[in-house]
C-alpha cells in the first residue's frame, strides 16, 4: 500500500491541501478553499483540518467553518475510488486490502479532521451554502451549530456507493433529527433542502445566500459576548446530557455551578 504523505504542518501547506486558517482575536475562520472542485475532500485536506485543530491558538473561543464558491463541500474526491487514486495517497482498493489494524488506524486518522470541532473549549459554526454531500455533510455535522443559505442542500450519499458514513456524522445526525429520520436520510441518500433542515433541527438558521457571511459573523459575535468559562461549562453540560440520567445531570449542574460561583467570587482553584 502506498504510504500517505506527511501531515501538512504549515499554513501554506494547509492551503495547498484546500484549507485556510485565519485568526482574529477570539474568532478563527477555517475556509475550504478549493472552489474549482466544489471543495471536494481528500486525505490531505483531512490531515490539514486535523492539524488546524491541534494548532488552534488557546485564545480562540469560536471557530467559523465555511467553503469558498458555490458549494460548501461536494464530498469525497471521487478519484479515491479509481485505480490511479490521488498522488501520494492510498486509494480505497489499497485500503480495503490492508490488514485490519492498519485499515482501522487509517479510518481513525481520517476521523481526526472531524472529531475536534465539538471539544468543550470552543464553539464551532458551519456556514453552509450549496451542496454539503457525504463527507461535506459530516463536516457540517461535526460543528456545534449550522447556519445555512437558502440554497443549501444536504445529502448522505455513502450508501449509494456501498459504504457507510464513517466520518463521525452518524451520532450528531441521530441526536439532531432522531433515529428514524436519520436512517431514512442515510439509507435513501436523498437531498435535504435548507427549509427542511431548519424544520427538523439540522439547521439553526436559514438566511438568503448573500446574507450568509454576515449572519454567521453575527452569530459568532453573540457567542463571544458571554464569559468564556460559563460557555465552556454550559457546553460540557449539554454535550454530556444525553449520556446521563436526570439525577446525574442534576448533579453535574450543581458541580458546574459551584465551580462558576467560586470562580466569580475569586476563590476557585
């Protein structure tokens, strides 16, 4: 199997892989910047996204994810399915032939691009226009919040390729829309337009396309207005709520509030 290229370590390398990072104080903007390919995703892009998550300055509180051009992301670069694949990357035929542990490690590495967006010290917003397909849909799902242009359309097309969604998207999708609707969306691969996404809880807000950048930044500013530690504690409470019983959640709320009260009183750890 062809060994993958090393993880991009510099902003120039990230941009070459199709991702750009801009940091303005407490706000970071991550832009998928291969609009000529509708921001199709590759392992190199995933390594760049994972590296950005690791290198994000500690001062950042909100991360805005957006895509250049007419589409947020059209999904996986289909060249990965061809015998030629992508330069320096293992194609899916080679991945399929690899030993179990190697294959598992490869998929886990891909997932690192998607798994950091819900960490408790930042709030992440996906600003989605046009198509968000497959890996693009899952990248939007990886974020805490989604604000969509009126032309946004989501689709989980993995099953039509004989695959499953494996880039961390099944858990947030089920949490947002429920099991039955998530199964129907994934198994049929149908389009979910922005208006429906708002109704079923997939989109927090839908705006005209021209207003998407401004609306996303307005939301980011509102999130930055609250004290950072209060937001971090609140996010952690909500992230864990689904796995706790009612009594466990009550206890978690008490513990979090005790920390906040002591911090505000200047007697915290």
